[in-house]
């Protein structure tokens, strides 16, 4: 491999490629958001992946699924396969643990990761993934988008960083009991929501940027949490007002006392 | 079987700050880290540090032959931590810092003294993993006594989940 390959990103730090290559990163959900994320992680130089998606390519995915072609929709190619093709095309030596199932059905590989990027479409799934990340000491980055309204549709989205020992998605005000209850009333069905490629690209790029910052700390921000709000009407990404107005930086919902495999306690 | 050790950036920072503090007579400091077990693929084990226990200044014994010697109160404190963590399968790891860079290796004194503590820890917390963490200026390694094992296994990696992330991999250790 030419030493020139990463010369344009050497500002990330003198040993940054070494650190990036030793970091194990998971992407849960390889659809509209996850396909962008995978592509960028492979370009940046990540070598160790744990990836999950049980879905196949359909015609309705072609408006946003990076790497998918018409023939993939006809053949119902697994999204997992597309992700592997993208990774190996750029990183032939990469170690990819891919699973065509929900992460909960094969949770052990996820635990080895240092970073997990969740590209999920419902609150409950986000909550469960964040809990796992806290329990097994993993940085969690969440991305998601939605389109609200019919007469004058508005695109919204979020990129969230939740790190062990710091604010979680409940502390930040993103994951609320009301949102979880509303979703539960629909039996957890997120429904067929509008999805388009360009917000997914913005959100995925922001998530990869935040992941690189966690891995290398090239910005020297030292900030273990973030909630960035995407506004598709004015094409901006800004820090959430809700988060900015929070007075605390400690999390009452998770503690180190919850780390490790759950065990039964004698009463 | 893969063994991986993880600790948060906050715990790592707390350890480093404490171990680098000068002591009145001891040439170096030591401490203990509580840690819990997680399961990985193929019977692999994940060891997750939960908190650091610094050794109080007056629990060091003045012994010019070694960098640091701790008294029975310090050991009893570690045993108490194991006892209170039994229901959560929380074990304890001796931790200290070597000043050089590179992958740290236990000194002869480390090998002579630290493993002696393990049978006691295992007697109190027989379902937990115990062991030793060695830090250097730019690396880390962990020796893990899994439940029921008389000999340690070297962890494949020690990860610090902070900012930046650090992943210290086992390289030349036998």
C-alpha cells in the first residue's frame, strides 16, 4: 500500500492511521444512512468492522442506498453484501464480521467495539442499542432523519454522540418517555416514512466526522456528547437548543455499576 | 480464547493521575481497579473496569528494595472490594505504571509479589476475574486470572474508551 494513500488526512495526527486501523467500529443498519457511513469509514481507513442488517435491496431503496444498482433490487441482494463489497473494494485486508440478523440476536461481536454507529428508525431500537453500549463501554453515535408535514414538508434529523460516563440520549432530551410511549402505542412500527439521499449523506458525514474525532481527538474538543440537529429546509446542522440549555454534564440513568453481563442477584 | 480489557477514559485518567503523584518515601505508587465480566464470541471474555481504588499514603511500607510495598490494610481493602462485588462477579486488578515506553512487561519483583494475591482474591470472589494491569508511558497490558484458573492469560488488548480512543494490543508478550 502506498504511503501516499492517507497523506491528505495526515492532519488527523501523526499516528492517526494506526489508531484508526486498530479501532473496531460497528454499524447497525446498512440502509440509507448506514450505506453512506460504511463507504466513508472504508475511505478513511477503518479496518475492523462489525455490521448488522437483515434486509435486502428493493426497488424503493434505490433512491438512497449508496452502492445499490437496479440489478441488486431485482436480485434482492442483501444490504449486508453491498456493505461488504464497499469495504473490501477499498480495504481488501479488512476484518469484517457481518451478520444478517438483528444485533440482539448476535450481541457478542458488538461488545468488542470501541464505537457503534446506529442507523435505526425507531426510538426503542435506539434505546436498546445505547443501553448495550453503556453496559459494554462503547461510544455510541446515533443518526436518523424524518420528514414532517404533508402540505409543506420539512426534513429534520439528528446526529447524537453518547459516551460512557457522560450524558445519554435521555439526559439530552432526545429520548423521552412520551416518544417511547407514542411509538409503543403503534407497536413499535415506524411505518413507511419518507427517506431521501441528501439528508442521509449530511447526517452520515457528520457522524463519521464525530467518530474520527472520538478516535483521534484531532479537534481537541474533548467533548464526549453531542446532539446536532439537521434542518433540511435551510440546510443547516446546529447544536440542539435543548442540549445547550441543559445545566448538567453527568448522567443519572447509567453508571459503571451496570457494566458487564447482567447477573441474577440473590435476594 | 480472546480476552479484552476495557476501561473508560475517566477511569484511565484517574489511575494515571494517582499513580504519577509522588509519595513521601515510595518510589512509585500502585492501586487496584474493580472490573466485571462480559462474554464475547467463542467463550471470549471482556473485562470491564468499573472503578479505581487508590492506595492511601499511610498504607505504603518503607522498603528501599522495591518501588512500592503496600501493607495488609491495603490488601484487606482490595479484599473488601471483591467481597462487596461478589454478587456482580466483580473482581479486582492490581495496577501500576512503568515509566518507560512500549509494551510493558512485569519485572521479577512484579512476578514474585503480585500473583501471590490472586488465590486470596479468588477465594473471596470465585466467579470473578482478577489480575494485574501494567501501564507504560504509551502502552498497557493486562494479565487475567479467570475464574477457577491458577495461571493468568494475557489480554489481547486493553482499550481506553475516552477521547481519543486508545487500543493497546498485545504484541511481543509471550
